[in-house]
C-alpha cells in the first residue's frame, strides 16, 4: 500500500465551525489531491497540488481551501462547515512523471459529519 | 470535455459466473482509463489502467478490461466471480493536459450471491 495517512479518520462537527483535514504521505510524490465522495456522485475533485505552495481548484472547490507547506503534507480546510459538506473525503497522490497517465493512490478516507 | 458513464448502478451475479461491468467514455483525445475498486468502508484500489498500449488490459484478481475506440467503451470483466469481489467499482478517465486530474463514473455496486 502507498504510504498515505489521513487524520482524523472520523469527525463530527457543528455548522459554522472550522475544520482541517490532514493528508500525509511518505512516498515523496509531487502531486496530491483532495476528493469528496457522495452517494450517486462517485468521487469529485476539490483541490489539488502540484508542488509545495502550488495548488489549484478542482470541480467542487467552493467552501474549501488548501495548503501545502511541505511535500509530505496537504491540508484541506473548511472555513465554516455546512451540512452540505458532510461527506467522505479522500486524499490521493501521484508521482507526476507521466501527466495524464499516472496512477493515483488513495488514502483510507475521512468521514466528516456536519450537524 | 472528457466524461465517463457507468451504465449500471448495481450488478448482481452468482458466485462462479462471469462478471461484466460496463463503462463508456467521452474524450476528444486518446484517453487514459482506469478501473478502481472500493470495498465497504475502505479506500480505492487500482484494478487496472489503459494508457494507449495494448487494448486488452489485465489487472489484479483476475479482472481485465478491453479498450474499444470504435465503441468508446472500456468494460470490466472477470470469468468467474468470487464472494470477495463484492464491492463498488469505478471507471475513471484522466483529463488530458490537466496535471492528471481524474473524472470518476458514479460507480457500479457488484453483489455476489453464494
């Protein structure tokens, strides 16, 4: 298994509170991604990073921000959580050597519930 | 723009019978295509991928998929289902020129009956 951990694995929070999810990798891969998974939607890209301090938006980025200050860590922040952000969040990594054909490896996921 | 459609949201088979999970894609370019599997409450695991080499791609656990450009399809098959194959399967296309961003189908849940 690729060395990817996510923390926390489960979180329950209240509407309006800030939440930060962490993805940590030990593979020294260049690219890191945050997805959310909702029933009937598959996975949808929130944000991704192609290097330290280099990030870009994905399909569903509204209400989310990210930061990457070290190669191994990619943080996803919900500035003010809403019930629509209740979801399972997955981090993924890829080495970026063959853009468009790289395999992405996924972490175990974080289940977030916003009450 | 690229897109992917999984034609069945749920497939049920008996153990020992063949599995067919259908996927059609849309892409202006020659795509890279993947199948991932997700067991309950787990992360996603790569089954196989197509990247313009051989059109018949073999993956893990006896799965394979055939890229058919004329039909814009990438169906996943297995000759004989096992109980452990029960999971959700995602067909995925890579967005060309996009730093490897992926577009996921909505998933097909495979049930295997004893």
